[in-house]
C-alpha cells in the first residue's frame, strides 16, 4: 500500500509539474524535457539495441519512484524514513542519468549517443557542488534522515541560516533536473536527444520520469531548506506542496532568464564557482554550529 501511495504521488507530482512548466514557456525558448513526443507510436530504429533502448525510460522512472519514498509530506506521510535518507536520495534519483545513458546508447543514433555523453558530463558538473549544498543542512540537523532534518527546522528554516547553500541548491537542482539553462542532453541541435526518438509508451514514461525528477528536486529543496511540512493553519502536506511548487516556479523562472549553457561552460561553472562557494558554505555553517546558532 505504501508503494502504491508513493507511485501515485509521483505520478500526480509529475503531471502537475509538466503543466506548470508548459504554462511558463514562451516562444523561441528551447523546451528541453518539456518538448512534445516525437510520435504517438514507438519509432522504428533499425540499429537500436532491443534491450538497452526500452531499459532507459524504465530505469529512469524506477529511480524517481525509489527517490520519492524518502520525501516526507508530514511526520507520518512518508514511504520510508531511512536513517541515510538524504544519501539514499542523491544516489537513486540519479538513476535518471543511467536511464538516459542507456537509452541514448541503445538507440544508436548520432544524436542520442551525443546525449549519452552530455548527460554523463552534466552529472560530473553538478554532483560535487550539490553534495556541498546538502552537507550544511546535514551538519545542522545532525542527521541524514529527511524527517529529522524537517524537525530540526521547527523554529527556524535553514534557508535563513544558509542562504548561500540554498542558492547553490537552486543552481545544482536545475542541473540535476536538466532545466534551463542546463538543457544540453535535450538540446534542439541534437534533436532533443533520447526524447527525439521516443514515441508511444516510452515517451509517456520519459514524461513521467523527467517531470518527476523536477518535482523531486523541488520537494527535497523544501525539506532541506524551507521547513518541509511546518507552517500555520494549513495541514502539513499542503505546506509541502505549496513550498515544493513555489520553489519549482522560482527555479524555472530564474533558469529561463539565463542563456543555455554548453557542457564545457557547465563544467567550468562547477569547478571555478560552485565548488568554491560550496566549500565556503560548509565553513560558514561550521562556524555557526561552533557558536551554537541553529543547532537543535
């Protein structure tokens, strides 16, 4: 029953995410993961691998479903409260990367193989600064449990104490969800990557997986920095939804104001700017903890 509830929540979140994303699209912008399906029927790719190509979207959706299990919408509204919840999340949500790589290689076209290389390079670009953004919240909460991190923000949200970490999470979250300006694996110049050759049921699964990953990244941001389910009047699950979609709208709005970045620019941004900022954030949080600020 818990597994079914987690899956239904993910599907509902992905559908709402897709609607919000398309609502804010303007003419002339690259659509990225929000691009329409290539066909209503599965495409005939003569050189495709019969196992790798369909394994791609299934792997991606499986990763998002597993990651959804540790997102708390209330003290008791969580699939599983793991003691290593944050670590578990950042591992399984990146099954989306594995899925895109499998499908890109399995489709065996020039554009999809290019997308396979780009998605791996993008993972390299964001994974270290994203980890540094998460470390600050883990340090203050003294736990990897997503429930414990929310409980530690009952008095003061971590975004107040860690604005630098929050800003870093917004940027790396856009990288992790492949939204503007970090659209390289789905760029128009490579025909949309794996989405350009997806039709029929694989296209539907890709839609759920790629909508789901943005929903998950936003929900985890609400858990880590915005106090999760805490808030007056409304029930906890309502506050989680408000914060999740509010953060999502902020991320999409900011991302669309920046021109698309190439893979090389993403890597340069990561190593020259984001990682140093992340290290500074960890030092600042460490200083606050020594001063007894924000420690539960």
